[in-house]
C-alpha cells in the first residue's frame, strides 16, 4: 500500500480542482467525479453513483490507496464506506458548508448521510458552526477538525491600476446571498456608488430590474475566470458580503487577500471570522439596509484608515494559507497509519 496515494471524490469543479492541487503537493491523487454534475437528484443519482463506483473499483484494481477523501458530504460517501469495508481504506470527509447546513432538507437521504459521518475516520469542517452541527450527528467529536476555507492564490496577480468600483460582491445570485439588501442600501446612500456583482444565478434578472428602476449603478460580471475575480477585487474599494448562511465564505477570504476592507451582515459564520481568526471587519444587522448603507459610507469616507486594517487582514490570511495545508497533511498522515 502506498502511503502517498489518495483517492478524491468530488463533484465541485472549482473547489475540487483546488483541493486536488493542494493534495498533489504531498500525495499522488486520483480525482473521481471531476466530470459529473454537481447536484444529485432522483433521476441522475443512480447513474452517477454507479459510474463513480465502477471508477473507484477500477482505480483500486490499479493501485491500493491509503485514504479516500470525500469533498461535500452526500451519498457519494456511501461509495467510500463500501470501499472502506472491502479494502480497509480510511475515509476522510470535507464538509464544505451547505452540505451540513442544509442537511435537514434531505429527509430521505439523511440516515445514509448520517451513517457516512459516523463511520468516517476524520471530518474536516470550515467553521465552528458546522462543527456544532456535526457533534449532534456524531458522538465521536475527537475526529472533527475545524480548518478555515482555504483559497487558491496561485493565479493571483497584483493590479496597480486605478479603482473602478466602490463596492464589489462575489457569489451566486440567489436568495440566500441576499444581494437585494445591498441594492436597498445603495438607494439610501447620499451619493451614487459604482457596484460590481460577480456571479451567476436565478436572481440576476430581478436584481438587474431593481437596479435599473432604482437608478443604481450596478455592473453584472456573471461567472468569470478565477484569475479575473482577483483582478476585479483589486479594482474595487470595499467588499460587501450579505449572505444569510454559509460555512466560511471563500469570497471573503479572497477579498481580504486582495487587500479590501470587508463589510459583513450578522450570521453565525461571522463569529469565526472575528473571534477565532481575529480579522478586522465591519458587521451590520442582517435585515437593515440603513445599517449597511451607514457602514459603506463610513468605510469609503475613512478609506485610508480602513486600508490599514485591510493590510493586517491580508497578513493574517496569508499566514493561514501557509499553515492550513500543513495541518491537513499532518492529520491525513496520522489517519493513514492509524490502526
């Protein structure tokens, strides 16, 4: 058995690619699920899971792995448990956020997903909120590890040009991301601000209509390459994240790495950002456009002071980027040899 060979099961295109690249620093990695759709549904699940299973079996015939890593806890984990039983391989889960935060929405699949969590050897999770939810599912809390959402900075390039936007936000244009709160806040500002929304989603047409009717200066970039996201962040003055519920937002970490002051709305994930990791951010009430407008106004009017705090955040996030992969490797190495 090769102690440096691991099997990754992930159907997350961007995050899967990054985790695969991170693991490849230390191990030989085979990525299963790379070409499959992200969301399982009653129609495609039998086909996708069957295809994944045979790919997994085929991989084990060629090479015996010491670890199977499952990114995003779902029914894929059942396949990992089957291989654990057949080959004695260790199973490590990466809870990304929505998989656990929305676990109660999957009443039929919940008993199976719970079994995946209970029988796994280690569960990484992005925040203390997710850890607390996992503790209610799994009595063995010693195997739960909190690691922040790590970001890929390999394609980051410094931008030295002028600022083109006052406010930027990055994320899916859906109801959970709550972009309407940002638009309502912009209406209350005493001057016009230029806003950039990066991402795609079902709310785009509604958000465009509201911004046009309210004469709010909003540009919609859609889904753009990761390298360009970093570029657009650096072209902006302040980052605003209005999401109602998340694990630990990658977009916020990328904004801090890009040197932007950050404004967040109240949400459980904010606790880790402020208190566990000590980042300097502004936090406003989740349902108050007035508070958000005041925060945006304060940051823009005191921008030089805000930039000093932003530079401290960049230093902290850079340190985490260096430390977290090493901590993950230590845990994986320990699990792979544990009897």
